[in-house]
């Protein structure tokens, strides 16, 4: 992988830009440029056919100055140490930008869960928990779902952890089903949080959201909920959506719920009624008001950035834009809501889930969304204030604000 596309190198490059902007010396950059702790484990489980297989697992605990670390667990065949480290760094800045008292972490297992049975997934989840139990807990490190993991896997992890501790620990993990201590609004939180930032960006640009055109790359949890909620709340016109197999387009607007039903039946949005086929690459360059990358990293590069015509880019995916593309978008006056703010709704509602678990006091969806709205909108305006103060793009401004908060916490603890 080239350095331009290596996610951890990108994370370090973005951190360096923030440190330089804030006037920090090299020692502070170096104190922040690597995880506090990186754990690699070998997980050996018995498969359903009686054979034995080993899987590589990771946990990166990036920075705990502001509180216990928090971050998802990804199960993906292309999982790597560098990607997990980068995502744990972004989680650190994400919790800091929304000003919740947590640090950043991330975990992963190199596997293809599509090729595992339910019982094999359970054995793998429990094996990961046994290996890492000493490094997990509501006051240490709180995992959550991420790529190809879900509430069922979180439930197995919590159950295994509680079996080891011989006590209940509902706040040791988030993204759980409601029946065992999950939070209302958690499934839609990433999309909901992103929409709250879009609302503020639209006000800033005097963009009327009713009939605003929207293109969404990635129609998983975040992308599909963003499409549905933008349509329901603001009557936006969703003109294109896509998944790994391709995209669909209708200039007059799609019905996001019908497209989702089609995807559930066929595993892809391609072929949905009343649409024409479009590639993922074409979707990014469509004439639209709002572009939402909600799939994988490094999809907006210096090659296609000059061709992007959206007024607002809301990054629900992690790391969809390369540093060189960022500068092009900034120079073209495209308002980018960077990933670690745009998709921070997930970790914020996970934080709410932790609070509810501590007190065994569970909130309504209205209370969850009301509190989420305040946090996301405050963070958006703090980022924009910093961007205007330094005349830099939003990502560098958000980094500067987040890094400033982490460094302040480290200094108060005597770490720096």
C-alpha cells in the first residue's frame, strides 16, 4: 500500500498538520503519533466440521487522557494493524471533537464472517474476549459494533466478559440489543448525528433542504438510514445510492425505503424499480447538493476531487478523503464535514448507552435525539469557528480542536 493510501500514515499526517497549526513542538506530536497500547492476539477455535483454525486479532488503545477508551470491533478479511491504529486515532479525535469524556480505541479480527456459521462466530467472539478481558471494561476500554459485527456479537462478548468477572457489567460494551441494556436510537445514531451537522451546514450556505439533491455512496446501516431520515425529516431528493456491487440513479428522486427493501431481497441496490444503473465512481461526481460517502476509505482522491460538484460532503464513512483531495475540495469551496465529526453520532449515543447502563435508567428516543442534536451542533460550530480563525479546511480545524483538548488533558495529568 502506498503511503498516500496507508490509513495510519494519513492519520499521522493529519495529526502533524494540526500540531503545526497549534504551534506544538515535535515532542508533543510524537507523544500523540502512536497508540498507548497495541495488542495483537492469535485466536484458535474449533470449526463446525471439527477442524481447527487460527485468526489474527487486534486491539489498539490510542489515548486515554480524557477517559476510558472506546471504539468498534471490525471483522473483515482485509483488516490490518495499520487500519486499526488509524481508526483508533480517529476515535480519539472523534470523542474529543464532540467533547465526551472518552478516549479512542479500535479492534479487529482478520476473517470473512460471511463464511462463518453462527456458532463459529460465537466461538470467535468469545475467544477474542478471553484473550483481551484484562484490557477491557467500563473504566478501561468499551468496544462496540463496526464493520461486519452487530448486536448479537456484542451480546456474546458481554456474556463472556461477565462470566470471567462473575458480575454484571452492562456498560462494558455498547451497541447491544435493547433487551439487555442497549440504547434507543443506537442503530440510527451515525446517520442521525450526521444529519444534525448537515442541517447546520445548510443554514450556513443558505441551502434549503427541501428538495435538496443527495447522492449516497454506501447503502449499509449509516447510508440507508441517512437517506430515509433526510427524506422523512426534510423531504430531500435522494437521486443516487450505491453499494459494493454498483449504484442506482433517478434524477427525480428514489424512494429510499423501497430501495432498501430491494437490497434486502437481492443483496444489492442495483436493479431497484424506476432506476438506472450508475457506478460508484460516477456517483461521486454527480451534480448534487449533498454528497455522503458512507462506504470505504480513500474513495475521494486527487484524481476525482476536481470533478466533485456537491456543495456539502458529509463523511459518514471513515477516511473517505485523502489529504491531497482535501485541499482541492477546500480550494473549490466545497464544505466538507469530516468523518470524525460527521459520524460521531454513533460513539455519542454509545456514550449515552454507557450512562444508561451505569444507572439502569433508560431513555426515550426523543431524549436521545435531543441530547445528540445539542452535542453534534455545538461541535459543528466549534469546528467552523476554528476553521475561520486559522483559514484552514474543516478537517484540520476539527483536528486542531480535538488535539488541543487531548493535549490539555495530558498536561493536566502531568503526561506532558
